[in-house]
C-alpha cells in the first residue's frame, strides 16, 4: 500500500451557510489523500496502473464548483466522487478549509477533515 496526496489545492467558490456567502464567494483549500496499492505502478512505470492526478484534481474541482451550505457536505461529496471514480482505492481522506470564515473575529480558516475506507 501507499499514499497519493494532492495538497494545497485552492479554489474560489460559492459555499456557505448564509445566502450572502453563496453570493460573494470565498477562497477554499482542499487537501486530498488516497490510500492505494502502488506496487504495480512502481514496477511498470505506467499511468494506467495508478490514480491519475489530473482526473483526481478534476473530480475535486467539479465538486468545488457546485455550491454547498456546509463544509461537511462538501467533503462527503468529494469522498463519494473519488471512491466512485477510483473503485480500486482502499481509502480517502479529505480536508476542506474555508479561509477567513465570517465568525465575527479573526480566524484564518475553518476546516473539516473526513475519512472513509472500503
């Protein structure tokens, strides 16, 4: 087993509990970790034997483009899509961060982290 990570992905998106957040948008960060068998790819040096990073990024980007009220909901959507797109992965962990959340004070980011295994 091994792990593939896409860290520090950033998106401008229109998520948020409040209607105003969904109108003005905000910056979000996503870190994604995939647990999968990397032996075949290591031996063959063939992309078809592993998780394609471009496809993985596209899946996250598509979910980030569809508005959600809660980071928890958004994170679960990412998990669902990754597991659907890559049926051979053993597990997925995603962290979704909202930068400068509207809390009435200083807070660099709010983050949720979700994990699912087969």
